[in-house]
C-alpha cells in the first residue's frame, strides 16, 4: 500500500515516518508500521501521520498506541515492573548458562583406573585403599544433561513468559477499536457527502426553482439521507413542474413505504399501481413489490419482479444488487 498522506511540511513527514518505524505492527510483530503492508499497519500508519499533522507530540502518540495495544507495540518498551523480565531475561539466562557451563568445566573427568597417587605414604593403609576406588566425578552423560538443562531453560522461560501475557487479547481489542474508528470515519464521510450533495442541489434550485429535474434529484438525495418528509416535499414540487410521472410516483411510494415502517400501506399500493399503469417496468415500484414478496417469503414472486427489472434493460437498475438478491433467494428456496 502506498502512502499518499499530504503533510504540511517536510519536518512533520520525517518525524511521522521515524515515529511509525519505532512502533510495531500488532499483527506482524516482526515488522514496524512502515515495513508492514498489512491493513491494520496501513491504518495505524495513517493514524500516526494524522496525529503528527495535528501537532501531537511523539510521547502523546506512543501513549495512545500503548493504551490500545500494550507496551509491546513499542520496539523499545520502557523499563517498568511489567517489562522488567523482558529486559533482564536475556542477561539472567546467559549469566545462568555461563555459570553452569563454567561449573561443569571445573569438574574433573571420571577416571575409574586412577593410580590413586596422593601425598599419603605407600605404607599408609588409606593409600592402598585409594588405589582401588574410582573418583566420583561428573561423567560425559552428566555434562550432556547439564547442557540440555541450560538450553531447555533458555527456551522454556521466555516461552512461558510470552504465553503468560495478554497480547492476543490486546491486539484483538486494538483491531476492534480500529475497525470501529474506520466505520465511524466512513459513516461520517458518507453523511458529509450526502449533506454536500443536498446543499449543492439546493443552491441550484435557489438560482432556478423551476428546474423539475433538480427537484427530483433533491428528493433522491433526501431519501439517501433518510429524510423522507423532505423528500416528499421535493417530489411534490417536481410533480408541479414535470407532472406525475411514473418515476415520481415510484419515488413517492418508496418515501411513504419507509415512513410507514417499511410496510406497503393502501397509500403506498395506490402509488405503485399508478406508476406501473404508465410504466410496467418502473424501478422503484418493482423493487418495493419484490421487497414485500421477500418479507412474506413468497420467493417465486420476488424472483419474478427482480427478473423483470433485469429484462427491462433500464440503466437506472442496479443490476449487481438485483443479481445478488436473486442468488440469495435461490439459496433460501433450495
């Protein structure tokens, strides 16, 4: 993924990139946010860039990341009680290994056939007995066991500490927060786009209030924003200029349908019938009838309406959405 974030100046860009390099990708673990191409690393990288652009300090950004993912998101976690073992474990383990190896090397080897040379005189009975006693020292097998114990400790202790941490839970929580924040940004962006579109059409209508097509577009924009009362007002204004066309009747039926809690009331049905009387392939009306049939689990009827929409070759039909509905119903109908 290529970063396209536009910084205010080069100094902020340099600081943001260096800061992102100091933070670990929660998913990859062996790569920083700049090296990794995973989606979560990309999102976090852009979030770091945005916080730098907002003027936050490095410590504020690091604190925000560690609050979500823990100290291990930082390649150089601070020395604290909960990270002490992380810092000291390598030193302690290598020190222990060196001590055990040194102790093992200091032990004399086993010599069963030792001559028993000592400072005792040959006439001393203890000297005679010592010639027949083996030296009780560590054997090669014992040294091998010692080395195996050392390497086992080097593996087991770090692994035991690693699996005792709640890193997985922290990463999952961080990912959930990241997804929630992304969804919030998308929702906010979509609402902003809808608001901008409504304002743009309104400005055009202020300049030319007799443009019936703009009144229809304004009604559609209101419906996208779920402002159905305003949509009906715009449709009435459009009908005064264009007349009650099948398209306007179908849009009016859709607005009334949602105002009634997604139910086909007598008023909605009246508008649908009027629209289909003039145009049997009117898009909004057929979509409403298909939705009603689907709600009643009358799958053959719903399929018939959707197929009629596809056969109409109307450019206003969202063919991809209709095909997805058909496939879904075919699965239910099996």
